[in-house]
C-alpha cells in the first residue's frame, strides 16, 4: 500500500511539473525580481483578462499607439494574467487577441532600446520564455485570434497557443532577422514543432509574410474567420466551443495529457534558443537596426 501511495504522489508531482514549473530560476542565473523591477519602469498599454461563465476566458493585448507591442509593464501583466489562469479551476478555454484590429507587433521599441544591453536582454528573454511556456502549458484549450499583424514577438506569442485563427487580410511574420536578432521567446522551438524544421527555416531566414491561406497549408493556422473586427471574438468563441464542451475537469485532463506528451526534450531546445539569442541581442546588427528603424513592419 505504501508503494502505491508513493507512486500516486510521484505521478501528481510529475503532472504538476509538466504544467507549472518555470524554465529558469536562480540556478540558471535568472534574477526574477531584478528583471521585474526594470520592466516595471517601462510603461504603456495593458493586458486585460475576462473570464466567461462558460469557462472560456479572453486575454486582450492593448497598446494601440504601438500596434499592440508589449511594453515592460505589459510583459509583467501578461505574466500576472497567466498566473491567474493557472489558478482558475473552472476554466476550459482561452482566446488571446489584440485590440484595434491588430494582434501584436512584438516588443515595444522603447522597452527594447532600454534593455538593449546583453545582460538585460538575456534576463528579458528568460522572463518571456518562462511566461509563454506557462501559457502553452495551461490546462486550457487556447486559441490565438490573429487580426491584422502578428509580427516578431507577436508571432512568437501566437505559437504559444494550441490553435491559431486568422481573419481575412491578416498575417504572421517573424521579422527578427531584419532587427539583427533571432527569436528569443521560445518562438523558434515552437515553430519547428508546428511546421517542421524545413518550413521553419524558410519562415525565419526569409522573414516571410504568412497570409491565412499559406499558414493553413503548412499547419501554422487552423482556420480563417470572415467576420468583421467587432464580431471576430464572437466567431472565435463559436469555433472553440465544441472543444470545450463538457465537464471542466475532463477538458483540463485532456489538455494536461497533450502538454506532458509534448514536453519531451522541449526544455533542452528552448534553453539552447536562449543561448543563441544571447549571441545577437545587443550586437552590431541589432543596434544598427534599432538606430535606423522606428519599428519594422
């Protein structure tokens, strides 16, 4: 009996590890309190969370003057909203979207310039990898509703969701190459999982614009919505509903199975992505791009 009890405890611990454990802590040189302090000084925009009685939450990215780019405070708010969702026992689904007919254009330029040195850039990289990995591991079926553009870090953000729905005229684009860097929020590792290494190399090295039809054909997107901007959220709700029907504990258990099955060796790949990111962040090409461009679109 004692052996069975021990096995039960270990299984529960393993399940919790798959879902909530952060990639980085102080043993990896990650100073969470320090990076949060610096990000808190870089304000602008907001990240709103609305939980529905149907068990489907809506997470809204809003920074209209910056094409919904993430400021430092928005990065902190995103982490706080995900912490809230981790505790939401009645939750079954999540829709991530951007306001003003734009998904997200990555990191806010003022924030990026303020942390353009190698040390701060690496701390931000680890913070955002922790945050988006926790988003991906949520026991909720998640959908990124892509209206307008999902660029750079915004493209990385949408890969942290289980599904991607695109509206007509929208696009996903990994523009990191033009900014003299590589993905650092886990987007490259997730992109390879979604479309394979050959397609991922094309999309990253070519900084290609990916419209809905192309995204669907390579497995990056799961559908195109024809709704106008003001009704796209309603259509996304209808799209996700069949997958979230039934008891919350069953839906959440299904998602936990997928998370644990997908995680094998993923942490090794995403940590290596962080190491490669550190070799170009704050380098000559990156600094030149920051000095020449207000924002790459």
